[in-house]
């Protein structure tokens, strides 16, 4: 085989491999979901206390966790959408009255009660982080 032809072939293969790697890095990243342990156990504990003392006056956890309930209806949406709604609308008689970290804890409690796993870190409260996480049903 001609050396020039061999070098050209190797160069073409290297270029294709490099392009495939760049494509995979840019587009192959799996979107984070609530299945990825995006809240902590400590948040769940705090969220349950808050839910029981504030939210339970108007809501039962089953409104969020049962089949066809709120969390199931969020499938595919970003966590920011739910967080922002809860933060700006709840409690109905005093919206946005809690600290954002408290709203995140209540959401973490609901996610845990829905059957999703806790992770090492607290659920974030900033828009950019929460827009990077999508709702998904728990694994069966």
C-alpha cells in the first residue's frame, strides 16, 4: 500500500473518531432526572416536618404521589417549573412566605414519598440547576 494513501486513511479515521467524540460529548449527555438522587435524606426529614405543620392543613401527600397525581403529571417537565409554582403559590393563604430552601425540602419530601431515591446533596434552589433536572416516574 502506498504510504501517502495509508497516511490519508489514518488521518481520515482519526478525524472521524474525533468528530464522533465531540458529538458524543455535546449530545450524548443523559439529562438528569429526579431518579438520580437529586435531594438529600436530611431534606426529606425537614420537608416532612414542614409538610405536616403547614401543607397538611390543605393537602394530603397522596395528592402528589398517587397514580395520576401531581408528580406523575409533571413527567418530562423541569423541576424548576414545579418548584417555581410551589414557591410562588403556596401556601394559598400566604404565598412565597417560606424560605426557598424550605420549599425545596417540601418538594424533596414529596419526591421521596413518590418513591424516588435520595442522594448525597440537597435539592438546589436556583433556576439553572433545577432547569437541568426533569421529572420521571420512579423505576418499578
